[in-house]
C-alpha cells in the first residue's frame, strides 16, 4: 500500500509535471487509482536525459525561469548527463536524515570543517574554492600530480578539517602521496566519508591506516541526494525518510530480500523535479538479516554498480564483474595492501586489459601471477589478459570517477537475457 508521503509526491508529479502528465494521457492512467508503488510506471535515465525540462513541475516554473532553483547534474559517467533542479529548502530538508546519522554515529556536525574534491566549474574554475561561511575547502581534481597532492595535503592541514567527503579513488591518491612523501596525518581529521564509487575492503583499510581516521560509505546521487548510509557495524541503511528503494527483476517485479536486481528509487523530497520509480542504473539487494545496530532502515548491499557492468564470455554468457574483485581481495588477504588500485577493461570477448597499482614493497611479477591464478572462471580460459602496472590510476575527467570495470563491447547487456553465471 502507498504511504501518505508516497501518494502525495505521485499525485504532485502526475498533476504538475509535463512528463508524467503525458504518460497519464497516453496510457489513460488515473494516479488516484494507484494502490501500490509497483503499479506506477518506471522512469529511465534516458527519459530524464532526452526530456530533461519536461520533468520540472509547473508549480516551480517561476523559480526555474528566475534562476532560483538549485541546479546540479548527473555525473554523465555512462555517457548520459542531465540537469537536476532542486528547491533550496527541499534540498536541505532531504539532507537532514543524513546529517542526523552523521551526528549520531560519527559525531559529525553541519558546521564542522571539511574538505572535498570537485570535477570542475564551467565558470571561474579554480584549483581551490572555499564555500560561503568558511566551513568547507574544495580542491579541483584536474592535473593531480604527486607534487600537487602534497600541496593539497598541506593546504588541508592549514585548514584543519574534522572530516572529508570524497570518492574512494581520490582518497587512495591522497594516501599514496602520504605514503610516498612521508606526510604526517592531519591531527584534526578523524572521519572520512566516501561516495560515488564502490568502496572495497582493501581500500577502506588503506585509507584508515594512512589517514588515521574512521571511514563510512554513503550511497546517493544528485537526482535524489542520499539514499543509504553506513552504520558503524558496516551496513548501508536505506534513507527511508528521503527516498523509497526497490529491487526489481528483469520483468520489473519486486525481488525478495537476498536476491540481486536493478535498483529503482523514488524521491520523497524533490517536488521541483520529482523522480518516481527512477532506474538509477545500479544493482544490489536487500540483506535478509537485520543489522545488530538499532537503525530500522533496510540494509542495502550494492553489487555490480552500473547495470552494464557485465563481463561477456565467448559463449555470450553475462558474468558478474566481481570475479575480478575476488582476485584483488584474495591477494590482499595474503599480501597486505599489495594492490592499491585496479581497473579491468574488456575490449572484446577474448581480450582484456588489467591495470594495477601495486605497493612498491611487493614484487609485481608475483602479484600479477597470483592475480591470474585467482581468476576462477573457466569460460575465460585462453582469453588474452594483458596486465599493466601503473604508479596510480586517475578518475575520469568528465565524471570525476574511476570505474573499476569498463566494457567496450557494444550492447553487452541490452537484448540479452540477464541471467548470469556467477
């Protein structure tokens, strides 16, 4: 059954937003007859990209035309970028559940000083920016040489942040600079929050040790803000006050807890640009077991990331890209911090490039050999795997993210069955 908050934003969308109003006319839908969320049509990222302005509510059009809406955009990491608009008060309200959890679990307050990285600014781009009020210090991700990373770390030390918000790949780059140049930890820094990329166990441990901090992962997007937050027990709890998260199968039906599927989200906060049952492009599942902490939110586990992150073997089977993550984690259980960063690129069904950043104290040939020995996938035997060693891997300039698996095989998921072997 729909809750009152769900019904309110669905009614608002279908009565004031051109995109949903068109759906209602074309399909003869009466939003008042929806009894359950699964009855509401889903929205794809392609819909949002191709009909971007049609998602703005008529009730907020005056603010939009006057430039009073807060504007951001999707990362475009999948090649699809759309503008996102928020009413400022609604945006702040949507972030309140996150701030409550930050305070409750990690004693982080809104006015605590923090540092972050930004991809770039179209107007007046600089390498460093200080937000209004002086509570936040941001650094541009462009041209991050070792010398520049050392400079950034020292600027952070002068600023004295309590916490840091950044992507795991950026945290790893900083940690590499700290280790390579013998930099001391920042005494005021005690908490690092990662977002935007998968945070793997070896990365978490490395960040905690080199920065001398507690870490937590936050799952969210610019379209809806925070969706799930990690408690001290290590579980991602859904932000049910801010959004509804569903896990759906290939037919669009809800899956039981424990089964992996497509993540679909519904905003409960953004009335300026409401997204109802929006296919965010990620995959995951709800855990069957309850968390031992007292957070009532459902526990979400992210799996393959983007829905096109699948390995295709010579027989046309779709394999979970986590087969490569297992290689890294198995090696790092034996050799601590052996592999610091990695990226796998599939060029064709039988051709892969594996990029590794290996700790300087480890023997590269030995690590590469163990990597291949841990790749337990029979249908990939005989494929051409070329391992390349890098001093560091930089995030993509466009998205500001480092994708750990990249498929260059066109249409590797669309048109195929979504069953997978791993």
